[in-house]
C-alpha cells in the first residue's frame, strides 16, 4: 500500500509539474507574440547591465578585502613599539596609506572622475590627434573587454571631438612639452607628459592604471591587480629571470681569486602600463620624474626606473616606494608574443589581459592583426610579421 500511495503521489506531482511547464510555455509564447522584439532587446540590455554590475561588485569586493588587509598592516606598523615575533612571523608594512583627497586641485576633473570611476580607480590613456587610429583600436579593445572605468586625456581639440563622437569618456587638457624633451621624438615627448598629468588624479584620491595607446585589452585588468604596493607595473622581461630578477655574475679576470662579482639584475618596468596608488611615495615619484624630464634630455622610462630602483647613496636619497612586477604572461609585451607565444601550440587558447606593442615600430598594423588573432580566431593573422623590427 505504501508503494502504491507513493506511486500515486508521484504521478500527481508529475501532472502538476507538466501543467506548470505547459502554462509557462503558453504564457511565454503569448508574450513573445505580443512584443517579441521589444522583450528580447529589453532582456539583452538587462543581461548586459547585470554582467557589468557583477564585474563591478567583484572588483569592489576585492578592493575591500585588500584595503582591510592594508589597514591592519598599517595599524600594526604604526602602533606603539613592540617586540619582534618568532622567526618567520615578522612582516613589514607593504602598502603606504592613501593621501587625503583634495578636490580643490581640479574641480572639473573631480566631477568627471566621480561619474567615470565610482570605485576610485580607473584606466587612463593620454593622446593627441596624431595617433587617432591607434586610439580607435585602443578604446575598441577596452569596450570589448567590458571595462567601463576608463578615460582618455585629450591633448588637442580634434582628438577630444573624436572621443565625443565615439562615446569615449575624455578630459580635455592642454599640456606643453618641456624644452628638454622636444628633440627626444614625438612619442617619447608625449609619453613624458603623463607623469605631470597623473599627479592630479592621485591628489584627487584616485588610483590609476596608466595605459599607452599602443596597448590592447582582452580582459578586465582590474580583476588581476594586487593593489599591495605603491606601483604595480608590467615588465619588458620575457622570462622569469628577466621579469622577476636574477643573480648575474660579472667576470673580471685580472682580479684572480676575486674575479667573480655578483650583481642583481632585473629588466625595467615598462612606463607604458603601470598601476599607481594615491600615496605620498607615488606622488613623490611623479614629482621626481617630472622635475628631471623638465631639465634633462632623457627617456622617460629610464628616469622612471632610476627613481624607483636607485638606492640612497652619498648626495642622493632614494625613493621609499613599494613596487610589484605584473605577471608577464597576463600583462604581455610584444617581444614575448611574437618570439614565443604565437609559435607555441600550447598557447593556442591562451588570452592575455593586455598586450603592449612596445618592442615594434609598426604598432598600428600589429595591433589590428592581434585583434584578429585573439578575438576572431585567425591564427594566421600574425604570420606576415617578423619576430623583431626590420
């Protein structure tokens, strides 16, 4: 009897489920017959909005966790003196506390940033109209990757109008190239301006992922940052040793027994893509680089690295800024891409977060081909390019 009772109840349950399915199907069919196109479009828009909100929530949660950890470290380090703990338990302060935002520095920019970057961080590019087509490929990749918190600093009216017509957030800003930089080449001269321009973003309390416009984005970079240092930068290195550091032995035969001297080496941080937090050491870094570039005929990337890495010595006080090297596979340079990745079948399905065409002068052509390679699956799109430059 129990078995029969169970069977009858199961049968009735199945009938109820079937009725509900039929009812839902008929209701959906009637709704679609009334407004099929409008409902579908509405659902698509709602789905896109939900995806964007989900990404923002993920980033916000990650930021909150990181800020909590940083605050605990700061509280422990800045508290009253205490004894050192057991071996392996002593940790120094990794992150500097952020500066208090000063909205009076640039009220116009502050209003723009409040709309563009509600999470107090954003991706920033700087360009004039000379690189219009590269800017198009740059912001198209940003939109495709689902990045909403970005801004272009437009250095002239034509590029500002170009941004406006393409629904690209921008901030129009005049900036003059220092006399010392006018003969370094147009690209280097413009690149040198960014350290001065970024200062206002930091003083307003915003973290910035600075991006040159010869960079493509294939994923949202804010999901792959650590935010545990003052500066977090991509590298020009293409191996674990060159990217993250190694012991390089120098040989001086005339020294006999003492002929070998050990040196620490690391390939430079790339000043075309770095994340910088609004801290006192970060602002001091920008000030130091800006001051030197106003007086010296020097490459901005070299000065950027010298100020980050040179230690204090007689006549010079080193910068006390914490720094992190980005994962060189995720934040990739074009040497790694063209000499190794495109030739290795094991990377056929790999997609980096970003790719900087920094090692090659034919930037626009390679950027267009890289978009076809990664977004359209055209694996032969890169075959016509040599490993290096011709």
